C-alpha cells in the first residue's frame, strides 16, 4: 500500500508482460532495445531501467551481456518449467500496430491497477487446457495467490472486464457440484470460448429476463374482434 512501491511494481509487471510477449517461444529469451521497450511498454527509459532492476531482484528475469549496440538480451526465468502453463493474448494487448501495447498503459499508477495486474497474471497462469482454457478461481483462491485482499478482488476483476481483457461467469452457489460454484474466467484474445451449455444457459437467461414485447396494432385489433364475437 506504499504508493512509491506500488508504482514501481505496476511498471515492473507491465514490463514483464511485454518481455514475455517478445520472448522466443522455445527459449524464453527476448532480445530487446530500450527504444523498442519505451514504445511497447509506453514507459520512459528511466522507469524501464528501474523495472529491470526490480524484476531481477525478484528472480523473474536474467539479463545477458552482449554488444551495446545490440541492445539487451533478457531470459525469462522458469520459462520452460514443466509444471506451469500460460499464454498471453499478445495481439489483443496491441493496439493494432506492431510497435505499441497501449492496452497495458491502461494499468495506470494506482492501487486498483496493481490489484488488477496481479489478478490478470493469476488468471493467465491458471487457465485449464482441458476446459477450453477457462480458469476456475474463487475470490479466496485469487486472494491467496496474489496477496490482493479478498475485499478488493471483485474491483480488480471489474477493472479487467471493463478493459475488455477478460470475460467471467459467476458460479451458481445453489449447485451441488463444488466446481460449478466457483467463478469462471475467460481471457479474451486467446481463442477460448465458453462451453456450449454455458452459452445456452446465457441465451435462456436473456430470454427470461427480457421485457414482454408490446403487441402490435394488428394483434390488438384481432383480440378485440375475438372478444366482441364472444370468443
């Protein structure tokens, strides 16, 4: 909750996502230059330098020495860890151009953005390959994973939803199946989809909640004629 540390963490996590998007799929190594990163991450050179230091201190990246003109070679630590699986919606985070990731800039320097970034990364890492890429996580689980206080998790999810980064379905607490009582999250831009039964339930709910349509003049006239005829 210390503002200076929060801002440093937000910048570091934004840079981390950019580096992951730039990293080679097999090796996890990202050759980058400061001009590229200032454009991609929409941060100043000084902020990027501090973010590099923070990520190294946390053991998330390693910088590898190389010729100055060649920029910096960054290795994402545990990139090929067999116990993890996650994808980042690279194209969705871009604004349509090849050199900018403006959507990340919407994680501005405030407590809500730090919470949302932590929750977003948690959802990315807990997507289930066997369930069409849907992540099932309770507020308690998200709080435990991210360190975000439970009472702030809902606001973090709302921010991600408003940014069009995720979609979610609330769990049905009346269901006997514990898994169906857990909230589900879909990351936009990865080709994931809601299971067919969920889509059908959503369509049914929309039909039920829709306001009744006002009858047309023709329908009203037919009803009046029917009543007059003693029907």
